[in-house]
C-alpha cells in the first residue's frame, strides 16, 4: 500500500511540474514495482505495456478520426462559423458559456469525450479570442462541459459512464432523473460561475487572449467563413448517426469527415495539411493517455491492490457511501472514471444490487451515485486530462487549478448532495 501511495504521489507531482507523462509514468510504475517487491522488468514489459497497448488498440482509431474531423472543422472555417454563431446567441462576453453549451450538447448526444475535446478546441479558440479571455481557462471550460454533468449526471446521456451501471443494477440510462438533474445543475452552474470568476481575475491581472505559440492571427482568414447551417451539418450528422441511426463511433466520424470534405470542397488544398496535423495530434494524445493507463495497470497488479480494493468495498456508513467512495478512489488511482467504475462493479456490483433490493433501496440510486462518483476523480495523471492538455497546449501549472474546482471538487459536492437525496428517497 505504501508503494502504491508513493508511486501515485510521485506521478502526480511530476505531472504537475510539467514533466512528460511518457517517462514519468514508467518511473512511477517502477517505484510501485520496486517497493512492492515486483520484478521491475516484468512490471514494465508485461503489465505497463499491456495496459498501454490495450488502450492504443481500443482507442487509436477514435482518436485518429476525431482529431482529423476536428482539424478539418478548424481549417475549413466551419469551427469559426459555429463559434461566431454561438457568440452571437450568448454574447461574446459569455464565451465560456458558449463553449460550455457546445461541449455539453455534443457529449450528451453521445460523441466521445476525446472527440469533443478535438472538436471544441478550435471553437473555444475563436470564442475566447473574440472575448479576449486567457487560453488558460479553455481546458477547465471543456472539462466542465464534457467531463462532468453531461458525462455522469444528466439522465439519458449517451456516455459509457451512464451505460455501465445498467449492466449491474438492472436500470436504464434514464435512472434517477431528479437526482441526476439536481446534481447536474450543481456542477454546471457552480462550475460556470467559478470559471467566470477565474476569467475576470486573469483579465484584471492583464492576462488576455494570446495566440497559440505566440503567433499572430492571420487576418486574411476573416471573411471566408462558410454558411452557418453547412458548418453545423457535420456536427449534427455525427450526433444523429450515433443516437438515431445507431452507427458505431468510427462510422459516424467518417460521415462527418466526408461531409466536411463535400461541403467545403473549395478549400480542398487545405485538406492534406489538416489530415496530417490531425494524425500527429491523435498520436500525441493516445500515447500520453496510454502511458497513464499503463501506470494504472501496474498498480492493479501490485500485491497490495486486492487489500486496498477490499478495504474500500467494506467502508462503513451505508451502501451508497461505500459505493461512492470505492468508485471515486479507484477511479483516482487508475486515472480513469470508467476504469474505477468497472473495478468496483465487477467486484461488488451484484452484492450492492442484492443489498439494495433487501433494504428496499431503489437500484436507480446506486446507478446514479456510481456514475457521479466516477467523474469526481480527475487528478493530475488522469488520462482524459492529459489529452486535454496535449490538444490545448496548456500545462498543469496553467490550468489544473481550474480543473480541480470544476472537475473534482464541485462534482464531489454534487455526489454528496446525491447521497443526501438518497437518504430522503428523492430519485
């Protein structure tokens, strides 16, 4: 247990200092292996690399198609057009709200969280540019819109964190609607006001918008934006393909890419560069995230991990508290919301379900609490967080403080509220 704690702290500290996850994840994994009495070579070549390779195998295609789709939306001007449209609706002074709404709509519609990051970043750049808000706030805004209330709280959201509990508690994805809406509002409203405060504070300190890499925005790009309806069409096509036509994610993204090609054929000279840049971005994102997953794989194979899991699963204080803390802590350790949820439910999901039935507790409560707790876990080594930083070009020093508030602290408060609601039978 000491080995796991030391390794986890080392990983978080080094990640926060801005050191590359590509080498700090193996170092932290080696610390866990060494202090646990594991063979370091085997831990790296077998456990670490198995976790790394499995993640790359399962998610690289989505990363690739998502990155290319997002880059094409950017270079064709479609992203800028959508951003301008949202800006006019909410007002350019409410750029944070515009990005938040865009990310929330895509996430609730079933678009992969990683894809949402790829797509929303160019939109966020344009909105924040118009509002002259520091780019440091972009990661927190995307995290709030994609990784919190639309991922875990709102009933019916088409995300895996809302689907997995249905397999263990015999529920539907609309489980505990009142609890989901209330906790979702806590995250959305609380996070929005925090980010608005943060943006105003940075502006008063003289930190406005700066172009990525210190480059100046090219003025000739202005005035060449495509039609707003045509710009929204690829995004709508992806969402409809997944949720109405029930197509696989890759097929839906491919439709979005082809549609972007067709609707912006006049800019075909930019397509090759966009696809190359998107591919490079996908490699960076999947490798960074895979490294964090590899560390989690070593932790899960450490001798002390079964004891830690057993202790978490037998926490006193009630069924919902045990479920919430087990899920949250394991998600923190593994750096994955769905990973922590899977470990908890595979180990005790059936027992939780039976206990709920025996005590007359609606299983929908466990469904929603499990989902909420899984999301309140975004520590510095979180795989999705590393993807956000890789895409936006920000660092932990720049933006993790904001993400801690909107992605961990406020969701934790929402989870506590959900537990309290369960005590009085509000579902």
